[in-house]
C-alpha cells in the first residue's frame, strides 16, 4: 500500500499547471495540515492499515517545500508505526523554496528522497513557463540536498515547448546529469484546460521524432527508461507501485486514493476540505475499468501486463503484436517495447 500526501500551496502558478494548487492561500497552511491528520486517521481505518504495511510515501503538490517541516511532524508521528523498514519517502520541492534548513528538517523527519521541479536550466524558458526559480537556484538546491545527506535525488525537465531546440535540450540534459542525481523525469508540455497556456496552444510543440531523440539521449547517458517519462539509475518504488496497480491512500484536497474497486476523491476546494476533510466522493470501478487501467499503466512501464487479465480475443491480438515485435512475452506477461505506443497498443488489444 502506498501513501500520497497533497500540498496545494505554491510559490507561483506555472503557465502549464492544471494541478490543484494556489499561490494566495498560504494563511491556511496550519489548518490544512491539521485537516490532513483528520483524514489520515479515517483512511488508516478505511484501508485497514496494519503495522509496517505502507510501502512508500510521496508528498506532492503544489509545492511541499512551501510548508515548514514542523507542520509535517504530526503526520510523520501518526504514520511511523505503519512504515516498512527501509521505506522510500519522497517529497517534491521547488529550488527557490527548498532551503538548506527545509531540506535538513524534512530529512530529520524521515524524508529520504527529493524530487525537484527544475523544468529547465535555461533562464528564458523558465520565465516563459512562469517558474519562480533561476537556473542558479536549481543548481544550488540540488547541491544542498546532497550536502544534507540525500542519496536519492530526482529532477523534472519539460520539453516540447515552443522555442525548444536540440541545443537547448542537450544543455538541459547535460547539466542535469552532471549533478548528483540518480533519477530524472522528462515530461512533454501539454496544454491543459483552465491554464494560461490554454489560450496559447501553440506553446506545445511535440513531435514523435524529437521525443524519441530525447529518450535515446537520456538512455545513452546511462539513465534507464522504466516508464514513459521516467529514467534513472534508481527506480522509484512509489512510481512502480502505481504502475503495478497497488492500492494507495490519497491524502489532501484534490488528491485521489484507490482501494480495490473503489476510487476516492477528497474535495478539491481547500476551504471546504479544511471544514470537512471527510467530504470524499467515491467512484466504483467495474472489472472492465480495472482491466483497461492495468493495461494503460502496465504498457507504459517495465511492469508489463499479465496474460491472466485478458480474454481469448485479447490474447490473440496481443500475440499478433508479439509476432510483429511490438510486444515481448515472458513469464505470462506482455511487455511493451516502445512506450510511446502504449496507448495505441492498449486500444488495439481491448478493441
């Protein structure tokens, strides 16, 4: 079982961001963190969590580094008995707000992996994306994380942005891989409804050829691709847990949780969440929903998809793709050989 904790407060609202995050609600931080405790107690009972049954923790956002470590203390006290030994505990962070003190404070609580929202080391591109940090901030933050004792450090890069060139992205990749990181997430810019970029669809410029070039570049540098957007000499157990379709608690306003055939949606309105953290919408998934989700997740990662979930016709279609060398079949599991075709493969098999 996994635990995700959502922090909706942000340094700045990026032009591409559709996540549940706010730059004008910092005054709610303390009461929000208290509300998280209420929901956490509820979910521990709902999920029937036992000692040492939580396999990984991920604090995301928003920007978790906008909340001081002292406000996380009660959460970590509550979950401590349920954490497995040698557990991966990740927190996202922005370079401008992840100070030395914040990094040290979170490590003291038990966080052992940091994921920095860098996006680029090009100052002009950062301004276009409305990021609140500079390239210098990013370099310093990652070095500070290493100095604080973090062994597992990740960063995000965004590509397929208007103005991107191979030269710019080569510089981003080279700069990133010269830092003390062992994981990198590379995301194509997507235009989401309700974001500033919705009025500027031309800002996204993804091509299959360009994306393949980026993926090859990262893998040539020794960062193995283990999911369509994730590369590293280290593989995040939390990420893998999602792709393996494990159950997960979703804590916080706008988070999502899953237990067997039910998905849980706490209210996305922060004020309403603080007033009633147990205002949670429940969606029931049918067998077909679950199978399709397992296919989408499995084919976009090294997890693959078990033969056992397919009916006879679907197995025949999967075998066709094996014969065409688009899938690999081993130990009763189908593995995708090109993650960029994961959606098309799922649709072909399930059609």
